[in-house]
C-alpha cells in the first residue's frame, strides 16, 4: 500500500457485510471517534421484514448519528447511514442518496456491490470500502470498482469472521489494501 494512503482524505467510507457482520459493527462503532469528517455508509444483507429498530440499536452503539436512508437524503460527513431493507442504495453525483428496487444482485437487495460501485464512481480515489463477514460473493466486484477508481479497500481478516467466505473471496479475487481485525479496523478508520 502506498505510504500516502492514510494522509489522503476520505470522501466516504462504505461498509458492507452479511452473516456475522452485525456483531462486528457492535464492536467497531463504539470505538470510532465522534464527529468523523466523512460519511459512513452501511450496507447489510437484511430480511425484507427487517425490524426498523436496527438503526436505533446501531445508534446506541455509536457516537455519530445513525440514520436509515430515505430517497434523496443528502450525504453528510459525520453521519452513519444504513441502507434500508430490500432496496439497493446508490450515491448520486450531487451527493444525495437514491433507492433502487431493481433485481437482486448476488441474491441480495441491498447489494454491497451496487453501493461500492456507486461510491467508487462518485468519490473516486477518496472512496474507502470495508468488507466484513458474510457467506456469498457480494462485495468483490464492488472492490474492483473502488480499486480501479483509485480508492482504498479493507477486508475483515477471515480468521476473525464468523462467516469467512465473503472476505476470503474478496482477498482471492480482487486487490485488497488491508486485511484487519476489528481493533485494527477502528484504528485505521480513526486515522482517515
């Protein structure tokens, strides 16, 4: 990884995860510093009937405001945004969110790949993507988009993942900058 990667500002941090990732977020969010200078966008595979209190639960674990995204919400630094169940989440060039109900990607809606690709297109080299525990290939194609736009990629160490398939697939099929445990992830994010 190039030396200046931590000195380069972060435009947006997008975190994707599936099975086993919620436990990681419950540990990661409380150790993030308050008033982050960039938005954090969470894309989690959830059931269509997912309890709408997930944003409240995440908010109780975090010093930064947490909001489940609504269509056309502005993307603002210092906030944690949660993709709603059963919608793809995209970031538009005017730095607003849009929700999309098109077909599932990797059997998922929201799809991590869709959001990673969208963030890569809008933020370019200022995009940072983090992939957590999960049991399918979602996220790998999006990682390739983030890397080709000059952004940075982080994967949860598969040894620490409840479901290591997703991070392992990203490591073996794309270019990953960092492979980290939860404490290392928090340290890196807090230095962005």
